[in-house]
C-alpha cells in the first residue's frame, strides 16, 4: 500500500509532466506558422480577388490532409480545389455560392468549421464528451486511492500488532 506522502509525490510528478506537455504544445503552436502551399501561378492578378480566394481557401478543408485548409495543403486535391475557387471567383460567382457548390459536392466535411445541425452534432459534442470521460476517470481514480488509504490500520489494530512484535522480540531476545 502506498502512503499518503507517496500518493502526493506521484500526483506532483504527474502534474509537472502535464504542465511540461502543455508548455511544449503552446510553444509549438505559437512559434510555428503554417506553410502556404499556393504557388505563384495559382495566384490571381487582381489583389482583391486573390484576397477573396485566400479567405475562402482558409475556410475549406483539404479532404486528403483532413486537418489543414486547402490554403495550407500541398495535396493535389487541395490544389485542384484552389484552382476551382479561383476560377469561380474570376467568373464572378459569390463566396456563398462557391461554398454552397462545394458543400453540395463534398458535404459539410469540406468546411473547416461545419455548421451545427443534426448531422454534425457529434462533431461538436465529441470534445465535450472526451473531457467528461477524462473527468470521470480522474474521479474514479481518486476514489480508489481514497479507499486504499481508508484501509490503513486503526489504532487498536496497530497496538495489537506492536504487542505481538514486542512479545516476539522478547522471546527471541539477545542470547549471550
């Protein structure tokens, strides 16, 4: 059985490890910048149209990379989607019409921020579910530790054991 001091020491070590991991993730996310995969030949000559295209590209998910926008991805499908967006912008299609057309073709998954509706409810609630599951695991682990600590000997049992040890020591006393 672990003593209370050992339990606290383990909790402190785990806490420090979690803090170090959080600092590492935070520093990586703030230091690193996304690499833009757009090539010079893809860019539109009109800066206003190019800015519209970039804004749309940042809203659309690369279906190959899954967690990158088509603006950041260098996959062939992302390149094709960027070209499609730019050709529709050049043709005078509105941003909403372009997004609606891509949603009709690829589904809501093509959007980096899918709308909250019945089909995407799981996507929005899954992180909350994982947080609740983690909290439940922590609570159960703490209860088990509490039960282990509660199983320690009470004063009467300790006194009886000490008496038995003392009688054993007196029987096996030093022989000269």
